[in-house]
C-alpha cells in the first residue's frame, strides 16, 4: 500500500519542483533590471584585469547571452579583424554619436569583408568605437523595435567598451598598469559621486607623495565641491573664477602658485589663501569634460614624476567619473517609468515593504492610495494613443509637484498610479484624495500636434496600515477594493474600505 502512495507523492513533488524551476527560469529571462545589473557587474568587475584588445574582445563576447536576454532577440559581436574589415571607419564613426544605434543597412556600405551570416540589412548595430572602431554589436531588430531603456543600456555599454579599448590600445598589450591606474579602475564600482571624488583625491595624494592636497571640482549643478587630504580648509572661490582660472591650463600639468593667472583681485586673494595653507602647486584637473576642477598640493616628489602621474590620472579620472555617472543613471532607469518619470511598479513594491516595516517598528500609520484615470480609453479613441501618452506624461509631472517630500508616487501599470504616504491617517488620506481629485479635474492637459487640450477625472481608493491590512499584499488589495467602490459609485470619487481585509 505504501509503495504506490509514496510514488504518487514523489511524482507530485517532482511536478511542483519542476514548475518552480520553470517559473524562476522565465522570471530570470524576462527580468530586464536583473539582466542590466548582471551586465554591469560582469563588466566592471572584469575591467581591471583586461590589459589588451584581445581581452576586451573576449569580454564583449561573454556579455552576449545577457544582451540577448535584455533585447529579447539575437545579438552577435564582430571584432574588427581580417574576417571583418571596414573600408572607411572614420566616416562610419562620423555617422555615430556615442552609443547611438544605427540601422543595419549602414554596415554593408562601410565594410570590405562581411561574414555571410551577418549579411542581412535588417536589424541595427552599435559601434564599439573611440579613436577607431574596435567592433560592432549586430542586433537582429531595428532600433525602433527596442524600448528606450534597452537602447540606453546598450548605448552606455558600448561607450564604456569603446573607452576601455582606447585605453589599452595606447599602451602595449602586456604592459603592467601603473599603481594609480589600477587603483582608479577599482573605483569603477563606486555608486556615490561625492564619495568617489574623495577616494580619487586620496589616490592623487598618494601617487604624488603629497603632504597636503585640495581638489576643487564643479558639480553638474554648477556648485563647487572641495576634497581635502591633509590640507587645512580653504574657502572656495566663485565658480566663474575657477572656470576662468583653469580655462587655459592643460589638464594634469602643475604650475607654481605664483605662476597662476591672477588678473582679478578676488582670484589673487584666493591664491594668497592657498599660499597661507602652505600649498605650492596647482594643476587643472576636471572631473568631466564640461566641469572645471583644480588640484592644489604640496609635495616633495620629483617634479617630472609628479607631472607624469598627474597627466595620467587627469585622463583616467574622467573615465572613472563618467562610469560612475553611467551606473547611477542605469540604476535610476531601472526604477523609473520612462513615460511619466515616476517610479515603476518594481520600486513601488520594494518601498511599500520598507515603509510598512518602518511604520510597524515605530508604531505609526501608513496610507496607500491607488487611483486611475476615468476616461483614458476615450481619449485614446478620440485623439490617438500619442494623446493618451501626453496625458500620462503631464500627469506624472504634476504628481511629482503635488506630493509631500516623504511620499512615494509610482505608476503601477497602464493608467493606474499609487502613492505611499508614511505617517498618514484616514483624515490626511481623505484630504489628499479630495485635493488631488479636484486639481486633476481642473487641469488642462495639452495634447500637442494642434489637438488642443482635454480634461479628465480620477477615481481613488485608499487603505491605512495597520487598520485595514497588516501586510503589503492585503493593503494593496484593500486599496484596490476601495478604488472599485469609487468606480461603482459613478467615478470622479474616492473611497476607503468599509472593513479590514485581514
């Protein structure tokens, strides 16, 4: 009797395990955020070990499986070689803004030898290029078939590969990198811009044997930031003075402080302050092409060696800083809805769990509001789907300006949105829903293309933790049920659950 029963149980268990395995496999295949993370983790962790073009060709080929998963079509890599030659690579580079996807038909016009397997004109290509073309990614889908996020990932990836190929192409294949270079490459994993610049300042101080060093950099917003290593604090100059001071200086070339251009009294006073801090030399050291920067230091090192190190690091620093900005941008893309600029569903679910844990720990309430547009389908039918996209885009902009600083707003899917409101009770939630519904109903939404403008309304549902539900799943369910009741009541309305879901 036991034998057949055990066989049946084992068979059921095997089916369940097979189903779970298949589900996880499909999830991995269709998880673009996880695929992006794998791509960059593989690239950045391997970068310090790649010291020749052959190494980078090998690494690029190893990225193909994840690239195919990301774009959901075939991707191949053609390194420039005797089997794949370009007739006029500079004209091909001229067609390509860094990282842009080009139509596949462009490839045939610029090659001398093309493998027959890659002869199709359909699809798209991305150049891995810098001063020259090192290879081409051929994607079996036209550029328009790839969504913006996937195009952005490919763009950033090929730009990084092109820069690294340029770097190794300028040195011998078997050369051992300088200590400073190896250290900067290890900083490619940094994801915090300010922390990265602090670590770079330490590398510069160590490699130049500086007893004291200041690195003053311009941020993307036009402010100045100061990193000090063993130096006394010195006031920051005006940003325009820093730009003027470094405009004609060659990056990485040190100058004695008295030799710096100080034609205005304010700049001369600032140089005197640097003297008072016992600093002796300065060099232009921009963290990025469009941002000014100045390294000021005191060192007993050999002047020729110091200049050599500063020149080398001045070049490498920009690549490291740009890589950090790329990683930061990709992280932002992975949690952002491209149409509305709001957070996406994946990030919303993570934050909801985090905020509920925090609320439970400190004994506080939390409100979840779910709402959707009452007539997006009608707008799409009357004016077209581009008009519907315009409505969603402008709604996203309006929502970011409406919520509190501690709130989290996300596009849940389609025309449905969610707002997480920490420390909000029923009265706060009702007041917010009334105000939001009124402001959206009064909002003139421009359609563009001479289509004029439209107005729309929303229906809202809210649920309060811990009163209506004790888990994230049930809180979403309770708010969704309340939204359904608001719809059933005639739309352009809001509701709270009549009773707890748990």
